[in-house]
C-alpha cells in the first residue's frame, strides 16, 4: 500500500483533497475560530474534532471579542457536538487529519495547518495521503495504528475543551445569550495575563520584604509570553529595565502609589490581620498595639466628620449621617471582599455567581464627595491620597484601569472621583461589560480583585447595574465655611488608628467560618460595634445596625429633596398632579425613583401623576422626621452663633 501525494497550490486543490467527506478528525498547529466555521460551510463536514497545541486556543476568545454572530455559530456547533476542539499548552506541531465518508477513510499528513493562510493561493503545501476503503482488512490495521497516534495527542493533562467554560456559564445564567457571549469573550485567561499576574505578585513580594532582607533594586524573570503592552507598563509605571528576559525593579518605585495608578499596594496577613501598605516609595505597617485612647480619638474624628452634616444644608440629617457611616464601614470592609466572595461561592455559588456590589456615592456637585474620598484614604492608610479623577476617563482609560487592577493583586479599594453620567447606563462608553465580567467571569479564588468606590453628580443607574453596584445618596450641601474647613483639616492632620484593630478583629471573625449573609457588611457592623465596646464609647444614634436602605426610603428622600429645592413645580389637575421640570434629565431621574405603585405619564418635561394618593403616601415617608431634623439644626445653629 503506497500513499498518494499532492502539492496544494490553490483553493481548488484544497477542496479536491478535503471535499466529499462527512467527518474530520485531526491535529493542527494553527487554526482560527472563523476558519473552523468554513469547514462546515465550504466543505460540508458534519462533524469536526481537532486538537490545537502551544496554548493557541487560549487566545481565541480575545479574537472573538465583538464577533457576536461568530460566537453564536460556534457555540451552537459546540452544543450539538458537531464541533469538538481541544487545546493544550504542549508544543504540538503535528499536522494529521482523518477524513471519513460512507465509503472510505482518508488519512492526510504533511505541512498544512487548517488555516486561511495555508489554503490561500500564494502558499504552497505538500502532503501524503492514504485512502482506505471501509472493507479493506489490511488497511483497517494501518488505520487503527495511525488513529492511536492521533488519539495520543489528547493525553495531555492540561487538555481543555473549547467553550466548555461558556457552557458552564450558561447553565445558571439569567442573562441573554448574546450578553454571556460578550462576557465570555472578554474573560482574561490567556497565558500572557497569567504571567503578568505572577510577575506583579513576585514584584510585590520582593518590595514588601523586611528591610534587612530587601534591596533597593531586584530582578525578576520575564517570560516570553508577556505582551509588549505589559512590558511597556512595567517600564513606564515601575521603572523596570528589561533586558535578556529579566527586569530590574526599583523598590522605591514599586512602593509608590503614583506608579500604581494612584492605588496603594496593600497586604493583609490572613492569620493576624497585620496591614502592610506601600506609600510614597516606602513600606508602612499599621501599628497593632493601639491604646483605648487612640481608638477613642479615631472614633471621635469619624463622628466629628459626620457631624458636619448638622452645619450643612440638609433636610434629612439622620439619614445622611447613617449613610456616611455606612460608607465608612464599606471602605474598611472593602479589603476583605475577596474572602466574602470565596465564602459566598462555597455556600451559594451555584445559585448566584455575582460578587459583592461596588459602591456609588451620589450627591449634587460641590457637596464634599471629593474631600470625603481623601478621608476614606486617610482612614485606610493614614494619608489623604487624592481619589482617581474619573472625569477624564474614556473607554481606553477605563479598560486600562480594569486590566491593571485585576492583575495587580492589591485589595486596597479603588476610589474614583466624579465619574461621567454614562458609566452605569447602557449607553456607548458605559462600564457595563467591565462591571459585569469583573467578578462573574474573571475572578478566581486565588485572585485578589479590589472593590471600586465611585462618586458622581449623576444618579442614573440602569437595570443591569442595580444588582452589581450599590448607590448611597449624600443628600447634603456643605457650607464650606472656614470653621468647617478647619475641622476637616484637623481630622486629616491627626493619625486615625481605627482601621488597624478593625482589620485584626475582621480577620478573627473570618477564621471562625462565619455564616454567609446577603448583607455584605454584616461582619463589618459587628466588628465596628466591638471596637466601640473596646473604646468604652457609646454607639452614635445613626450607627447603621442594618443597611440604611432598610431603615430609610432613600428614593423618597431624594424626591422630597428635589421638591424642596424647587426642581419642579407641582399643580393639581383633574384626576391627578402635574409636575413641570426645567430639564428632561431631571424628570427622568425623578421618575426612576418612584415606586411601581405610583403610575405616571411623561410628556416632554411634564410628569403626570395618575394616582396622587399613592404618590403622597410615598413622599410622606421622607417627611416623617423632617420637623425634628429642622428643629435640631436650628438649635445647633443658635449654639454656634
């Protein structure tokens, strides 16, 4: 039995060799997702099964980003088992193909990959092939031996089946199919990202070494799979000098938050709660031996900052103060969010794969949100670091930020100031894909992803975001008086030692294997209450024993605020109420806060309330404590005069 041979010079010779068969099984070094579909459309195969080596399959999902139709067609083929594709990181350069129809099996080996380039008219390929009829006993023996060789390529321990992870994702998904396709194609699993994550972990380990062990300059190996863009990032941000497969780093630059996009590196000992942070080019360890007096002073400063609400323009001071304290609890609990998610995945992962909700602080312009961001940083690291300026961010900057924070491995929360109004909408340039894939697709128990804390003047949050971010309303307008500024300055000048015992106690709670609850801050509430006990200090009345949203109707508070600030004019009409707004955006935001029980009609800048009684009941929820709040503010104003 001798083989036939052929030199493949053009597409016609390819179709002559590969055409007329129902089944294709084989091994190829290179192929592409879109080419796989042509095997069905151009060659009429009914079943295709291939093995691809060198980790090349890892990059397919990134190639498919934005190709919804192609993903859908491939997914349909994978689900009906007409396409079976395996990937391995093993160095496989074999090109071996089995073609089967009703009469015979054709075995092909030679130079060609299954690719557009190989079958193109400018590239020459050479093959040998055997045609073995199904009733050929001698040929059957040969075919069985070659088939065993083919199957041996699937013996790799790291063999992965193409789109199996997408199938797993779809099992319990509540999303539209296309939405999951988009999430899947953005998931970062390629070897370059994994290598970059390992490099940054090693860089931080070297930078955080004890002073006597660490050196100012250190070297780390850089694998070839690290992308050029990542190499540039290491050079630009960390000052790395890369040469001959090694990078030389400066300890000082690694530990400077400005090289980390303004986010300090942080490490928390999982057994003791010892907090280590990289600030200003140096390593600081938060003190663990904190006196009762120091804790008292820290708590007093937190309360003093929150009590500035009593001097401000605010119709609902108790609700706002509780919201501010809730934000502080969120800030201090944020570095432990990955542990919360590990526990959730362990106990409820199959039912709901969503991660902890990020925080959005909403408030009108010039109401102290930026200063509060500095205070949040001050509480965590003792330094009033400026929040990231989100106002200047477009899609490219957002993608760069998300790519960095998901590989950097620091649990320090990312505090972002003044984000644009489109961020949590479904408009072009929103953060929809970044936020949706953040924990649901990209996160793994061995990764450390920081929580994000946004502040904004725009309160629009579309439906997709409501289960992934949590909005807290700062419905307050600070006076920015000299006395107020002096109070804030004094608070930021003094060290605040509350976070150190908070971290220690939080870790102790985690070691007790706490029960999982949907309230993501239930451990933080217990820990902060314990800290007050240690300080022998009474909890303030506005301490959030439960989420503020469960105590106050924040939407009603928002709507009453808009009413009192004259954002709209109300008048009675037959059978309803007529609310006239100055801008369509204000009307839309107001209407989005109304409960389903309030029926309304929109006509340009006019909002018609069809059931005034339900509307009055809703608005009344925000007026219950208004008189008491106004009287208490008047008393405090007299005392300060």
